[in-house]
């Protein structure tokens, strides 16, 4: 089915009560909630939405974009007001822009930036649970910072993927991978000191960043060393998937940058 008009819509969402973006049967997803809201705003269902990618259950997004296909031209100002008035409190529309009819959101080159928030040493306030993961053991942050840098560049991520398909491409490039102090999100119920893993690249495998974070947690606890990470990224790695996946609620899609 073809539509006359194409738009990109940017949103933010707190993912803690959702089973990711992608529609699934019998569970609540962000995509389902967005489409229900659009049906109410437009008073019909003659439209189509396409997300920029999947997100895991409980993962949030400070910047997520979906493509909207529709036969009617949208008054962008009034649309954003109506869209936000009818969305639930944990989803917010940020902006909308009209794009050409041949634009393909999935194939268009883009850079995604993810953050993974964590703290260590004590159990966090329960109110922090949707945003940040608390590791009760001590972590060697200096060593974890070294480990994070090993992921930068072009590597083979066979071990950092869950349930790949026959066509999965494991050779990936990570533009930036670093652990820094968290000065982006602050609340009086957050721990006094917290950190974030910051990762930027043009595409990621299923659970890749959470598996990377899981390895860095084990590194910080002294359960493995830097050589393990180096060996795990070589082309001739044993290709056995890693089993330690960091909890999902600490992860967020922080930014999506369209290239060209």
C-alpha cells in the first residue's frame, strides 16, 4: 500500500512497563500504544508506522524515531499538541518533519548512541529501578574503563549476540565506547555517584550492548581480565554466545542521528 505523505516523528519513552517497541501479541509495547494514539488523533486507521529498530523490554529512549505514512497532509503544530495530549505520561512526542516519498528509515544511514546507567556498592532506592542498575559488589571502574575502550573500532561480535539469523553480519564497527561518570540524569533518589557506558555505532546486534555491559561488570568484579575481551572480539573467537546479559532497565537509546 502506498501513501501520499511521509513523516519522521521523534518521541521519548520510559520503557519500564513496556515489552519493547515492536508489536507483540498479548503484551504491551510502545508501538502498539503509539498506533492506538494515532488512531484516536486521526479518527481512522488508514496510516502505517515503521520504527527505526527494536528495543528490548524495559529499555527506554531519550530519542526514538518512527516513520509515519499517511494519505493526508498533517498540520504539524496541531498534530504535536493532539498527539501529546493523548499519549500516556511515559511517552512524549518531540517533533515531526515531512520527508520525501522515497525515504526509507530502515536503510537510511544513521548513528545510534546508547547509554547504560549503573552504580555499585549498595542497593539503590527503589524509585531508581526504571533508570539505573545497582550492583551491590564493588567494581573496579578504572579497569572497566580500559575494557570499554577495547570495544572501539571494527571487531567480530559473534559472542555478543543472541539468536542470530543465517544472514546476521557479526563484523561491526563501534565509533565510541567509554565509561564516564553520570552527569546527565540526576535525581534525589539516585545514588550519590553513578556511571554510564556510552556506546555509538551505526548498528547493533540483538542484546549486544547488554552483553558488552555484562562482560564489563564481570571485569569490574575481577571475574575475567582484559585479555578475555580482546580474544572475544577476534575473527577466530570460539563463537559461543556469552551468557551474562546485563539487566535491560539500565539501557536507553539516547540519540539517533540521521546521516546525509
